[in-house]
């Protein structure tokens, strides 16, 4: 009887322990279900940050600073243009201001880009070298670049003057366009085309020592000007006029020869180029572009 009673007590104790364990486990499950959801994983946080960055833009914090730089750059550009304005209209020579021809300066808001080409006779006497140097100095002081060929005479005088001033020079060499006389024609055509393409403020200055061929006329087509008329300088002038480039011609003739006798009777008029040494040159003013037959 005692053994049977002991077994009943042990069974009751084990049943009570099991019931207590079940109760504790149920309470644990209930407490876990009432907790707030866990924090998101780091990877989800990164995706949220990337999404936010895309919506705002990666340069969003720099927008105020960029606007400030844009506004301030415009202000300093105006200050710089105002400071260099006196150097755009002429240069000082012997205490007096020599004005650059107005045809080259009209409407020019941007400088240090346009080219002024220099061409002329290969047999130009050295007595005209100071005149060429003065023209080059005026062009450089007005903020233009210099374009010149590779021949002797006027080309060499202009190239020497530009290099002595430390100016920007665009040199056109005939050897880059082949060989023979045709290379010089292609060189001159490319030379005028580059001057014309440089924009507002461009021009051509020619120093001629012979009259213009009677059959030569202005044209925007290079082959019509460089057609074997016997004068590469006048062909360059005719091509420049046909392309709408302002032209100034200096008749470098001997004493007793009228400068007007070497100028062609094109559809336009020849007027004095300017003051100072420019007064010995003539600027061509076309009547209208529509009057040209091509």
C-alpha cells in the first residue's frame, strides 16, 4: 500500500510540472506576439536611402552654390569686358590713338577669336615693311588673331611683325596642300575660308603692287576666283569679298602712279579705310549682296 501511494504522488507531481511548463510556454508565446515588429534589416535601409537620393538628386545640395557661381560669373564677366573695352577700339602710337577700321569692329561683342588675314605681293619692297607692321600691331591691339601665308614679301613682313608682338598666328603653308602652283591656290582658298569662318570682326588686309585682272570678279566659290588670273593676292581679295569679309587694300605702287588705278571696278565703292596709316588704304563697300550675279 505504501509503494502504491508513493507512485501516485510522483505521478501527480509530474503532471503538475507538465501543466506548469505548458502554462509558461503559452505565456512566452503570448508575450512574443505582443512585441512591436523588429527594426528593418540594414539592406532595406540602404535601399530606402538610395530611393531618397534618387528622388532628391545627387546634386541637390549644390544647387544654391551653383546658382551663386553662375550669377557671380556673369558679374565678373561684365567687369572684365568693361576693363578691356579701351583696348578694343584702337591703340596708342606716338601719343595719339589710331582707330582700327570701323568695318572690322562693327557689332563685335566677342573678341580674341576673329581672324584678320594678311596677304600681298611676294615682291613687296622692304620700304613697305613698316606699313605692314603698323597694320599688324593695330589688329593685335584690337584683340584679333592674325592669319598669314608662307610666301615672301607681304606674308613674311606680317608674320615677323606678329611674332615680335607675341600674337596668336595662324600660319597657312602651301606644302600642306600639295605641290606646284595649285598648292598655293588651295592654300589661299583655305586661308580666306578660315578668316571668313572666324566670325564677326574678321577681315582681310592686302598689299598689292599690280592692278587687279579685269576678268576677276568677287565670288563665294573659290574656283571662280582662283582660276589662273595671274594674281593670287587679288584672287584672295575677290574671294573674301564674295564671302562677305571686310577688305582693306593698300596699293603699294611707285611714286607717280595713282593708287586708284589698281583698284577694280566691282559692284561697290572704294572708300578710305580710316585715319592715320589706314588712310593710305581703301576699304571696299559693296552696294548690296543681291547685286552680285552669283
